[in-house]
């Protein structure tokens, strides 16, 4: 089966510009996650969806970050405006749901804000 | 709340010698525990998972981990390191009884010396 697909793989933008990331999860996976990974750190959760509902977005900086998962499949994560400190890898993952199921990760989008 | 502590940020071993990557967890509920590996410029890949069945869990590429509730530990081991094992390893916890996300440790970088 196809894995989690993210695009773009790399993005370089100037500060204050908007940017968007796209994620296509594994077919049939109801749970979708967006994680942020800074250099040398473990991934940190930004938002988690169960189908189209955001069930955990407490770590999402809502003044500049937004996300959506229309129809409970693909998802987009947007930053507007981007700041220098947003430079990081943005990871998308999906799972079938349930506490003992693992998540499958995409390759991530490496964002550089200059 | 859940948390994970990876006790070593960097471990270096010689090829052919045993590997031990240490992980301690904290969870309000019975946990599910996972180990993921991340090779440079690659996505996160699941090595193994513990979900309240056998306490000794075998994973891919010869890795295994033992769940020890009394010590709140889930250390990752491999009898003989291979050059291709050099990567970043993440210990991950999720509360089995709660609707919670995956919580990552900060990671341990494994170097394998020829």
C-alpha cells in the first residue's frame, strides 16, 4: 500500500510570507497527525484529527498556524505569516486509530524561513 | 499525562558489539510503547511496539525491547551492531486507556564505528 505522502519535500520562503503543506494519509486511516521536528529534537504534536474533527490542537500556535482536513482524508497545514523560528521539519502521520496502533509517517517537509 | 526520557543523547558502539538505548516513561494509564528509527533525510520507521501483550518485544532488523513496569523502562537492544544501524532512535509512549497522541522522547543518536 502507498505510504503517507507529503508535499513539498523542501520549501524556502522569506519571513512574513505564507506557506502551506499538504498531506495524503494512508487509505482507511482515520487518525491524522501533524508534528513539528526541530533539529536534534523529537517530534512534537501540533494537531491531531479523528476523521475531519480536530480533537487535539492545544499545541498549535493559532495566531499564525491553521490546519484543515476536509472530508476526513487529505490535510493542509498553513503558516501565515512565517517567522524565522518556524524553520523546521513538518511531519504528517496517520494511523487506523485506537490506543495500541502505530502511526505511519511521511518523509516530512523541511521548511527554511530566511 | 505521558512523557518519555531517553537517557542518552548519543551512543557510540563498534560494529559487531551490542547496542543498548535506554528509555524511561511516565504514563497515567497503562501505556503503549514504541521505538521508531530515523535515518538521515528519511521518514520515521517503526522498529517495534509493546501493547500489553508479551513484555519482550521483537522488532525488525534484529532489535528487541523489554517492557519493565516496575522500572518504568522500555530499553532497546540489539546483540550485534551493523553499520546500517547508525541513525536517530526515538522512544514513544501513548496512554493505552486514554484518547491521547504519541509522545516522543528527544531521541538518541546511534553511531557505529567500523
